[in-house]
C-alpha cells in the first residue's frame, strides 16, 4: 500500500501522536505495533482514525492484537475490496474491520484457551478462537486464519500475534457485497435519439414491416379518427417510472462524481418521486447533471431560501429526450438552441463551443462534461461541469423582463398581451418607461 519512505513517515507521525498522551509510554503495545514489521496494519489504524480509541482501550485494560502479515494486505487482498476500505465514505467499515482484530483482554501463550471459545472484540462482532497446542492455533471467522507467530510482540499492556490473513467481519463483507452489486447496473449505450409523437409526447413505435401490395394493417377509419388530446395523461401507466428513476440514480452513484446530485434527488427533495410519476405517464426527460465539483461551489445563500434546491434542479431537467449526439447536431446546425425546462417559463440556452455543447449565457456557463451517463429511451442523463441559473433569478426583476418582452413584439401582435401588461404595470404610476400603456 505504501513505500518504505511513506511507511517511515506514517510511523513517525503515529509515534509522535501516541507519545504525547499521558497514558501511553514508550513500552506500550501500541508503540510496539507501530515499530513492528506489521506496517500495513499500522497504516490501516492511521487511516481509520482509531488512535484515540486504542489509547483508551490500553489505558483501561490489556489488549490482544491479531496482526495480519504485510503480504496478506499487499498482494493477497482483493484490490477491489482494498479500494472499498480506503474510500472516505466507507470509514465505518474500515473502523469495524480494524477493531475486529483487537480483543480487550490478554491472550498469551500461557493462558491460551484449550477449547473453541468466543471472545468479544472492540467491534460489534465476536471472534472465535480454537487451539490445541502451543505450535498451532486457529482463528476462525468465515474461514480459517492460522496464527503463524504466537506472542510475536510481548508488552506489559498487551500482546501481538501474527496471523496469516485479514479477518473480515460479516457486516463489512455484507457492506462490500451491497456496494459491488451496483456493478450490475450499467447505462444503455445511446443509439440515437428516439422519435417522439408531438401529439401525445410518447415514443413512436417503429411500423411493422409489411410486404408490398398487402392490405393495410389498420382499417382506414383508424387513420381518420380524431387525434388524442395533447399530453400523455390518463389512468393507464405504460412505464414503470419509479424503477427507471432508481436505476438512473444507482448508475450515477456507480459512475462516480455525482453523489451530491443523487443526495438531493433522494434525501433533500421529492424530485425522484415526481420524475417517476412523469415517466410513468409517458413523458421523456433529459437531466443536465452538475458534477460534485460544481455543486460544491454553491453558496449557503443560494440554498437558504425555501424550495431553492427544487428550483435549481427543475432548471436542469428538460422535458425532451436528448443525447449528446442530438444536442451537438442541433447546436451545430442552428447555432443557438433554447430548451424548455421544468422551471417554467425559463429556458436553457445551448450553443456549440470548442467541439462540445455549452449551456447558459455569458456569466454562468457549463460544458457537457460526461456525455450519455444514462440513456434508456425515456430518461437521459448528461453530466455538466457547472450549475445553471435562470437570468431572472439572478437579477430579481421578473416583471420588467416581462414588460420588455411585450414591448419588443411587432405592432400587429400587441393586442391582448399589451392590455394585460398594462394592467400589471398599473402600480408603477406615470413612469416614462411605460408610455406605451398611455
């Protein structure tokens, strides 16, 4: 896990931490562990932030440490399990694993149990010991681990035994397996944006192949039937939106770098439920997902107002199905494209920049950073490197923006819209800016 120089630095740091305590002296078993040839276990103790916990344990009673040899942690441990232990979010699992190697009582060669016994460890799970003579002792937990160096280190406040392998508690193994199950969730690779029926907002199904000269598949009166009402409403749900939303959130977690967005969707808001309902009713969605670095730049003031996380996320959800290819082709063809968002009536601007798609205006911009994280035909997730905000929310001048929009319309289209705008502006008095309403 670490080079010799790094190991020396870690040992020096841990020794300085231990010797500053009034309860630990240079002859302690903890100092002996840090200065022994079990350097890999010492490094795990440091990464698990357990120095103070072990100091209190040594101060209260003798301890017994079952230390795996370095080879068992360097070359014989599953690399995926090693990465799992060293991830910051799995600190509890790492602490449980380290504490499972320590028994809060002294078990040396002289008082080793002759029969199979269970001993309480500093973790929540017990350790079963079985031994027959002084030359061969077994430590059993989900398999056998042989004690290869009995009484390897002997100190007044504890003893260290060398064991052949790492002892993994069942709870840690279960946490690792649950995390590894996310590997089975994989995003569907894009095959181009599907076509959406503009009348129903549902996906168009490809027409079946009909031999030339055969009779029509549908009777002629079906083609003459009135079109359904706009929108996919109705009691019949064609898709399982809840499962699809869970699937794309799990894919975000497995992809990495979008934990803040997943936390907002699952814990802070009810957006996941609303998105599931929309998909169940037949709507298609494109999520512009800011990564963790972009979310970390949000200030407390931007999130302090009630409903602020919801409004921010609504502005990043487009009620269309778009992939990286379809959006890039659009901005390449039309220059600038404005997509509707669920933060009605605000639109998000997209344009081509440096061979990618750039969202937002001149001040707040975000580039398409991780394309096509998740695409299943109904939900599309596109990773971006910034958080977008509507212009009106930054200026706080929504009424004036609406007025400017009305006044810039051609004279032939003013009519009712100008009349409504004048009613809204009645409270502004005789301001010269609104002489159009006079």
